């Protein structure tokens, strides 16, 4: 399948990685990039401390006001359709994508978040006929892959965000192994916050040794870091270097989606 054809396929993408690597920043940049290319994007925040809305241009108050998806809903069963769920609980963002919030821990002792993950899993299992890209920004760690059924079991592609550390690559390798058990064949990686050529070489060598395809490396950007520090409202300006790296990542995702479609078809 050609990259041009693959780029027009509907994509269910999970963005994963260890804490602090920049998953939410990458998720926001990718969701925005897809929307700028005319794709209908639904971005799903599954972090118990949801911040994806900030990366998509919402204020903190607006982000916290996004309603949380109902728990343990079976999408497509009875009267619960995916389009209705998105229309009721989704919120438009300045960056373009529609934002869904799956989980929110409002108080200590509120209980586990399993039922929220069950709703996301059911939503990804649905046809999502009117959605071009469903992007799921996952909470840090591996629980979303190890829990019963796997929150991302119906994803087409997993994108593992890595920083230039052995621990980050080890998490990527464990992610790929768990994804294979769930039947997710396409696991690719993006390096983030690269400061030197040595960082880029590290990503190439370490991920190759782990058997994971590296589809792009985003350089460290003070504008992005500064926006995170100050809580700036509005989509972060994209520098030419970041834009070039995003183009590579988008091409890599299209290729991975094409391979996944070939296997499924």
C-alpha cells in the first residue's frame, strides 16, 4: 500500500511511554498536525490528571470543564453510538481536534480508573465512521496494556515516545512485547527532546537493538519547554525544525498504518 493511500486511512493511534518523556506534548502536536491536514481528529485524554486540552489550546479552566466520558459504556450497544458519545462529551479546541476526557480523579480514595479505560477500549472497538484519526494520549506506564482486555487492544498503531535514556528505551521494549500479546503488530517510536547528535545516535542504536522502528526525532525546543513551564494558553508555535520532524513522524505513522491495514485486509 502506498504512503499516499495509507495517509487517508482511518487511524486509531495510541501514544504511550514512561513518565516525563513528553507524551502529551507529542500527542498535541500530532493531533494538531492531522487537523491542519483536513482530518477529523478526536483526541482522547486518559490521564487521571488530564492536561491534553492545554496542548490543544484550551485554558486550564476550559480543560477542567471538559466532561468525563461515562464509565463502562459499551459503544454500539443499544442506544450508545460512538458519534452520539463524541457529540455529547467532546469539546472543540482552538487547535482543531475534538477533545474527549476519559478519566479524572477528583478526590483521594475515589477508586480505580478501570471503568474509564473500558469505555475507551469500547470506543476504539467501534467503527468511528465519521472520525479520521482517533488519538489516545495514555497515562504513563504499562498498565493500560496489561489490564484485562487492554485499553489499546483495538488500536492500529502504538507510538512510543522516548527520551535519550536506557530506562525510556526499556519501557519501549516492554511496551512492544505487551502490544504483541494483544495483537497490535505495529509499534513504532519517536525520540523526543534531542539536544545533540549523540542523542539522535542513541535513539537509532538503542531502538534498533530493541527491534523497534524509529520514525522520527524531535529536537529539544525551548519554546515548547517554556510554554509547559508558564502554562501558556494556545497551541505552541511550531519551529521549522519541529515541523520537519513532525513531517517525518506523520510519514512513518502512515507507513505503519498501511502495514496494519494490509495485515487486517
